[in-house]
C-alpha cells in the first residue's frame, strides 16, 4: 500500500462502509461533495489525510525538538558568515520538527496564495459547459456533463489538497521545493528525516545538521526581497496562465465505459440497497481509471507558460547552484559524513516518480539533474572568474539576476553587472 492509499475497507467488498476506499482522487472528490464547511477546509483535510494515510502519528519527542534547535543555531551562524545574507530577518531563526499532518496543514496555508490562484484559474476555464459533440441526446452523457460542471469548483481544491499531502509524504523540510514562503519559521518533517536516515543507514545528527544547512541557505536566499518577489511573481504568472483543453470532457467520455453508469442511474434511489452500492463502486472504479487532475482540469501548458519557463528555470537553477556551493563549503567542514549524505540527498532530489513530477509540472518547476547541473556550472564559472566576492554580487539588486542566456555564460553575466555598476 502506498502513502497515498489510506487503509480502510476493501473497495471490492459490497458490504464496505466506504464505497470510495482505494480510489484516491475520485474518492476525495466525492467525499468533498458530501462534506460541509468551507472549501479550503476540504483541501486541508485531504492534505492531512494523504500525508498520514489516515493513520495516527506520534508526537515529536521534545528532546528531538531541542536537538534541532541546537543544530539550527550552528547553521544560522555559519550561513550568515559565509554568504553575508540576512538569515534571521530580525530575530533568531527557529525550526520546528513536526509530523506529516502538521507539515501538510501549515504548508497548505503557506502555499495558499500560489495554489489558490491556480485553482481560481482552472475553475475560471472549466471545460464542462457543453455535452460533447455526438452525445447531445444521450441522457447519461448529459448527466455526466452536469455532474462534472457542478463539481468543477471542488476539483482544483481536491487536487491542491492531494498535492500538498503528497509533498508532506516526501519532503524533509520547508524548501525541498524552492518556493518562497512568508513564514519565518522553518519546518522539518521529523518522521521523513528519521525514515531516510534509517533507509540509508545515516547518522541521525549528521543528517539533521545537513538538513538545517539546506534550510538555512534557502531561507536566506529566498528571503532576499527582490529574489522572493521575482520568483513569486513568475510562479504566480505561471499559475495564472493555465488554459483548459476544450476536448477534456470528450476524451473522458470516450474513455469511460458508460454501461455501469446507465445501470446506476436506473437503479439508485432513496432506498438504494447493496446491489445499487455495488454499481456505485463499479462507477467509482471506472472513474478512477480516467479521472486525473490533468484530464479533468485540462491542465495543458499555454504559450504564456512556455514563455515563462526559461526565466523560472534559470532563476531556480541559480538558487540551487548557489545553495549547493555554500553548503559544500560549510558542510564539508562541519558534517562528518558530508560527502555520503550529499550524494544520497542530492540524488533523492532529482529521482522522483510521476506523482512528484506532476507536482513540479503544476507549480512551474523542473528539478531535473540537467537543471541542477546548469546552476552548478554557472556558480562554478562565476567563482573561477571572480571568486566568492563575485558570487555575492548575485543577490545585490534585482538588475543582477541573470537572464536565461547568462546562466549558460557566466562571463557574460559578470561583464554586464560590471557595466551596470
């Protein structure tokens, strides 16, 4: 069973108390339809459910909290000294080791401005206003079109909840994805860190210090006001630029076997019995085969997004390359097993499954090895030509942010900022 599949009743059991068990996306969608309360609460609950697999989680040991606080003090001082950036933003850097559910809940709020705009954009362009051509007289198709039109406001909320929940399953800290946040407190997912240490047989304290350094460097870089503003603006514009594919419903109807649905429409009533519930489960199984965020939302890249991607990728590549450079400088001296830890953790960063790639796709990120190598090469080129002093000019002002072409030619970047200054 995967982290995304909560334990519960067997979906093939006609006596199951939950006809949606084992149907992650469709199940969450139909549960949200029957739930009361604000739509945002549905998304948060789904995020926490996916994060935990509907299992209870033990609280983080207070002694572990103390250890994380001790290590983040070390990271804070070292990162501030080596980079010259403001790590603390007016007060001591704090770090909170939390459960997966707590990380999902807090991150749902932190990412709401970006993900909320994404949801609004997709709902504004919902592609379910008309019955597909050729099915105008089919009552089942009309019923399906009406259902999809009525639930379209919930679809993006469910997707957002599952997205944040999936992040909570995988993430070690706040900045596994380099997205600026307004919260000055760092969050680390204590059970994920512990599981990774166990799987790779890594010393727990060394891994915690590595994570603290990673979080502190990214917190410092993404906290630079014009860097935060530039990246947030690019990601928000990417979210605004989704366009729905008008063929989405037609594709869904072509793929869906409507026979169980037709039987369901004639058999479900106010006194629906076990046979009707079995038909409902058949429909849900069939829907789960074809309902996916990409298909339902028609989430396809628009020309506007294609124009934004080079700028997003360039800035993210440089943020990662810069962060890795200073982590290597600091971690190489402080962390006993730094090379082994770094190999494992950086491999983990780019080796993701389809679900994680979908999350990156939706958010406008592309954390491939090629992009990481691109940022590394840029930073190395700057250091070779101008040392760390040249690298520190990177974040001096908004005009110094490299263009996509300059990321591939650090000499050109240095020549331009020399002229600008």
